[in-house]
């Protein structure tokens, strides 16, 4: 009788696993604390508890996240504020949660150069990729002072801060929580130009899906949101544990623990991430 009971439990668990819905999430950048809530929701079983078998897909250079979702290659994606432009261009997407309540994306320059105001950007060398030239906040900040990217020398982005330090370029965009740490760690004095200081404050790291997927799978979307937000709440309530998790399983950038702790502290200090997240 006991043997039959054990078999029953075993096959019941297999059936429960088989009934779970496979879901894919496409990240918009390399693994770091920026996506901690998703990692935690996966590793702590928050997705599984709601019947979701989630796969987190790593970022690949040149990937168009919006098209990835619209073409059904991923069920959910994380995008920048440029998703608002996609939506205005009739892209069939629905924005679910703004994970970053304010954008950590700023422009960096060295403190000892002659760039002190936005108008000083004229003819300066900026390292930026095509996607970031349409980033709403940065573009708005420039336009507010009658500067456009056409007024600057555009360099293809290498993501290497040594290009800034060596003065190969004059300006580069990046997250305050990432590039700021790298420069401070090298004891490099720098300046930032933050769109928020010019009245351009937008959401960032927006969780989204296609309108069709949301229509066809309303419960999956609801459960994915619920588990994700639970993951973020846990990540910020248990920062040290979450950092150790990233170091152990998601540290593809080979960052140090201090780098991750710097990142999370900046995000909290700047009120970039809140546990009470806005649903769009």
C-alpha cells in the first residue's frame, strides 16, 4: 500500500511538471543585477509555483528585442523607453511593468575635458549605437539645447571605457550603476549629463509582450508578472543572497561582488527600482 502511495505521488509530480507552461524571457543586456528579480523568481521557484517553466535567454549583440517578441521567438522581452516609440509606430506590443521607475542611463565624460554644458557637445566625439540615438531621454536632453546627433561625431560603440579614459572619444552613454563603478574603481574623475536634470525622466527596463500573446494567454501573463514582482521584492530584501546567486550562476561578465553591491546600492539610492511597481 505504501509503495502504491509513493508511486501515486511520483506520477502526480510528473504530471504537474508536464502541465507547466513553457515561457521564454529575452534579456536586453548582459547578465547583471539589472535582471536580479527574474533570476530570483526562477531560482526560488516563484515561476514554477504558478505553473510556469521559464527560460531566461541571454542577450546577443544586435538583437532586436521587439521583433524577437513579435515573431514569437520569445514570449516576453525587456526593453528600453524606445518601446514607447515602437508602440506609437503601431507595433503590436503591450507594456506590462516598468521595472526601472526612472532611467539610470546617462552620458559620461571626463572631468578634465572642456565639456561643461550640453551646448559643448557640438563637434564632440560620442560613442553610441543606433538604438541609443533614438533613446527618448537622451535625445530629449540634447534637443532641449538645440543639439542633435548630427552635430556630433558618432563612433561605433565598443562598450570599452578605456576609449573614454584614453580620450579616443569624449562622451559615452551608460548606466550610472555600471560605468560609474568602473570609473570610480579606476579612480577616474568624471562628469555625468543626466536627462532627469533637464526634465526628461522616463521608465526603463520595461517588461512587455505581444498583444496577441497577452490576448491568447491572459493567465500566463498575469502569473508571470506576479512571480516576477515577487522576485524583485525578494531580491531587494535579500541583497547579499541575491548577489551570491548572480555570482554563482549568472556572472557571465566576471564582475566582482563589490561591483554588484555598488550597482544595487545606486539603484536603491536613486529610487530607480521600487518594489511597488507600476503596471502600464
